[in-house]
């Protein structure tokens, strides 16, 4: 089962979910808005991505850019947990392994 993390109104997430459904690939959608990522997930994604997977072109990031850039790693993760729309999406995982980010 593939886990798809994102927000439901994101075009990339919609496209991803449609493709998985079309290809009949078992998946489960996890809505960031209802189930924010944990610190452990953020660390796992950062390890796979090389850094925290932040969507620096998004409007939510632009709103918090100054706070984010001044923050230490712990505070950055707190900010991402509180504002998951700042994350790149979708993030696909299978058995605790990151398959794709964005």
C-alpha cells in the first residue's frame, strides 16, 4: 500500500491520486490538514530529500519565510507541523520508505 501525503486541493496531489486509481495501485491518502506530519516523518523526509521538503514557491511559505529562515531545525519542524501547506507535495511512501517527493 502506497501512502500519499498532501492536501486535497493541490493539483499535483489530485493528479497523483488519479494516476494511482487509474493504474489500480492500492493507496491511502493522508491529508496534511487533518493529520499533520510528525517530527519523525519530517526527519525521514529530510533524510530522503537532503533537506526539509519545503515548497519555497508556495504562498504559505512566503507568508512564513522570514520566521522559517531564522529558525533552528527544531523550530523549522514545528513551523511545518503547524503549517503543513508549506511542504512539497505529494510525498509518497511505502513501508516507511520514501518513494517520491513532489
